[in-house]
C-alpha cells in the first residue's frame, strides 16, 4: 500500500516535470513558429538558436519583485493565479498518454477535465475582481462570460464522442475509437470536431478569442496588476491549459495513442505528435487571425456553436440508432 | 443636457448597472503614442469619450518664432514622424510662397516622388498598427519589412532614416543617385504584390470584416463638419484631395485617382488607404519616368544661415490694404526685407491636410507660426464617433483615423 502511494507520487512528480518542461518549450515553440510565419527568426540569443530562452525567462520572472497593488484584496489576489495553475495541472491526471499510462484512469475523466477547466475560469474571474483595477475588472468580466458560454459549446461538442464510445473514461474512448471504421472520430464527428476546435481556442483564451487579456484594449486584461512570478503562474496555467485541451482533442477526436503502426519503445510518440499538431494549430491561428469583439464572441458562441453542437448530438443519435447498429 | 449626458444620468440612477470611468492612456499599448481618453463606460458600452491631448507638447510653434525659416525646418520633422518628408515639403512650400520663390522643376518632381514614398511609409505603419490593434499581428511585421526598405532608401538619399529634412526652401538638398533610383525601381515593381499579401490576410477575413464594417460610421456631412481631411474624409465619400484640387509641386503633371469610400465606416477608410498605396506607386512611377534634368534648388533660395532683417510692425488681420498686397509692393520696391504679411499653405500629407500659417514681419523669422495638424482635428472627432460604441471599437476607430500624437501636440 505504502509502496503504491509512493509510486503514484513518483509518477506525479515525473509527469509534472515533463509537463513543465513541455510548457517551457511550448513558449519557445510558439515564438519560433510565429517568428518564422512573420519573416523573422524568433529567439536566437540565449543558447544555440535561443534554446535556453525559456529557462532565462523563467529565471527572470522568478527573481522579479512581487508587486502587490495597495487596493487589491490580498488573499483572493494571491489565490487566483494558483487556482488557475492548479486547475489546469489537475486535469493532466486523467489523461492517458499511452495504453494504461494515466496517473488516475477514472471513469468520469472527460467530465473531470470539463470541471477543471471551469475552475480555471474561476481563477481568472477572481484575478480580475481582486485586482481592484478597471482594466482587470473588465478583463475578468469578459472572461467569466466567455468561459461560461464556451464551456457549454465544448461540453456539447464532446457529447457526440461520448455517445459513440459509450464511455466517459479517456482510455475507453481511445479503445472504442481504434475499433471504429475510420480509427479516429474526427471523421464521423466532423461537426463536433469543428465546434471543439473553436471552443478550445476560446477556453484557453487564445486568439481570436483572447478577449480577457486583449492587450490592445485592456492592457493585459485580468493579469494587468500581476507581476513577476504571479504573472508567470497565469502564463503557465494558460500553456498547461493548451496542452490539456490539445490532449483532450487528441483523445476524443484524433485517436489518442494509436497510430498507423506501433512504436515499441516509445509508445507516447503518436500522442505527442498529435498534441503538438494541435498546439501548432493554436499558434497558426494566432499568427493569422484578428481578434473578435466581445459581443461578437458571445453571438458566435450562442448562435452558431451551441446550435451546431446540439445538431451534432441529434445527428449522432440518429446515426447510432439506425445506421451504425 | 446632451443625449449622452441624459443617458449617463439615467444609468447612474439604475441600481443594476454601474457607470464607471476609465482613463485610457497616456500609457496604453494601443493609443499610438501618448493619447489619453477619458471614458465613461456602462459595462462595455462607451457613454462618453473625451480625448485629452498635450502629453507630447514640445512647443514647436513657439520655438520657430525664435528661429529663422531655414532653422525651423528640422522641427517639422518632429511633427508627424511617420512621414517627416511630407511635413518638410509642406513647410517649404509655405515659406516659398511667403518669400516668393519657386522651386525648379526637377526639385518639384523629386519632392513629389519622395513625398509619395513617405506616404507609403506612413500608410505602412498605419496598416501595421491598425491591424495589430484589431489583433492581426502578422500584418504588423509584414508591413515593417517593406517600411524598412523605404527607410533604407531615405538613408541612401540623405543619410537619415526617420527625420530626413531633405527638402529645402526653394528646392531639395541633394540630387538622387543612380543606386537610389535602381532601388526605388525595384521597390515599386515589387510592392503591389506585397500589398496583396496584406490583403489576403485581412481584406476578406470574416473577423476583420466584423470588426470594421459598420463600425465608426461618419456620414459625409458630419465628416466635413468635424473638419476631417485626408483618407478619413474620403472614406465618407467626400472627394477632397489637395493634391488633386489645389495641386502643388509636380502633382499637376502626374495622373492619379483619388480613392473614395461610400459608407464612411472603418472598413471604407481602410480600403481608401489601401488604394492610396497603389496610387502612390503610380505617382512614383510617373515621376521617375518624367524626371527632368536641371537644377535642384532655386537661384534665389535663401541660404541655410538666413540673414536677419529689422522687423516692421505688421499684424495679422490688420486694417488697411491687404497685407499680402502691400508686402508684394514692398518686395518689389525694396529687396532688402523679406516679405511681410500672412500666408496659409496646405498640403496633403498622409494623415490629411497639413497647413502652415505664417505671420511675417519681414525679419526672416515668423512673427507667428501656426500648424493646422490633421491629427489634432481627427482626435477631436474621436469623441463623437466613439459614443455609443463598444470599448473594442475605440481601438478600431483610433487606428482608422490614423492619428499621430507628435503632430497633434506639436
């Protein structure tokens, strides 16, 4: 029993470190990808081809002064970034990286992830509220509205997958998917996949839905008043959130760890490639699209995405009852 | 009590909504310098928007009262630093009118060519920041790539990138080199394809259209009433371009069109400026083809170290015969003094109509210089346009009016 607990803790530490490393290099990857899309080089100075840049950034943020605005609500102000990061990190626990490799392979994995991503939204709202600053307040308001609306669209877009797989367990979904005719749900669930991709961008506050922190209007939105490592926590939370969302997309629509052929000593390879493809998609969108206006985001969420996702659910139900059986 | 004040009072009485004030600026990433907007917001809706300018005031108009006409030239670089040469040219034209000098034809062509280059440079910075404000960050870097080419050409031309002071009273500073012309040739051949690159990114993008169409509408009459000029006015469908209607320099000899918008929203102003890029390329090409040989500075142009003359007592709007007329007579009678009287000359700079008004007492220094800067007037219009729109639209409007605070605050 004790050994089991110790092993789990060891596993958590290993996964945590690996994820943190990936988060650090996700920022590097982002700057390089967007840099090359924008006819420039991205980071080049720290280490060969700027490879040590994320570490330098981390050190810089860690040693910065911890500025605390006088009018802010202290406990909430301190708690908000931690909530954001913890909620994002906790979601990692239920993600199966390859067959049988998940920290906790619970039966309601998908539901757990949705719950945790809502919790991250709570952190953003608290941050905007506790800062007691007008820009942060507006950012927090926008975040609460946006995250709640897109939560619904995202949840509904996954319902089709749940119906097809008949399970909420992430590993079961991948296994059911491997046995389906196409091997991935992105093809039969193309509508759901589309809604998921859009909602995924909105859930993680990425362009074109980066309203809560929209730098051209609200300076930095909800994290305007945060400096140093507290700001870094938000930043980490956002990137962990991106990895989580990309993982959910991979598991639900792209077939998880399965691939065209088996790689015996490196079973995570397909999972990683798919996740990185989706992360690349985040960056690609960011380099291409302008930003929506706040009310337009709401209209898109409620008038387009939710009806589409609902239609997808109905369609899947009909197909499942009459065609695929 | 205006409609909006009523609304503010109305909302403040309402228990459910809360009006709050935001001072956007002067340090803010999207206000293009040090513009400050005092906003009254009801949630995301702007109830009132009052621009607050003056954070970049350097007293250029006052400074010039103690400098000779030649010495004031570098100050005009610092007005609209995105298109310094256009300001220089406007200033030179005004002083030339005052002193009765005419630049030789070659100098006129060179000025026109360089002015259009600076128009492209200024519009590139406009599209870059406008797109960045709306969130399309790639356009920003693409535009800077091309702007760099123009600035390098300026450097080759006269040694300075941002503040060239290239024109002179009565001509230009030095002639163009072969290499410069080759580079320009290459640039204008390549540039239209680069424009298409920007357009593929934003022109038909759904989000871009949603953010710009029907936003910040200024009807033609209101635009005239607000004193808008340049592409901001033409976007509302008013055909007014000083290059066309009161041509100066080599503009009468070149063929170009003035792009006009229809509805006067952010998108139309955007389209107008995008078309102006193409017209500028056309003007540059014609200037290069027609460039006549000859001197580049007039014989009677004042030296850089202008001699000062004793002042004569003359005031703007003084009674008696027209100052300009008396001045002309005096000038003919006695070449010892510079021309007296007042003169207003306006040119079409990338931002709009830039006017220089001089009151001269014949000393060789302006008794008073006033600059009619388009940005100042456009910022004044901002408050009217933004009322009732959302916070995000303010940013789109600032970008589409193309204001620069260096020129606004002077």
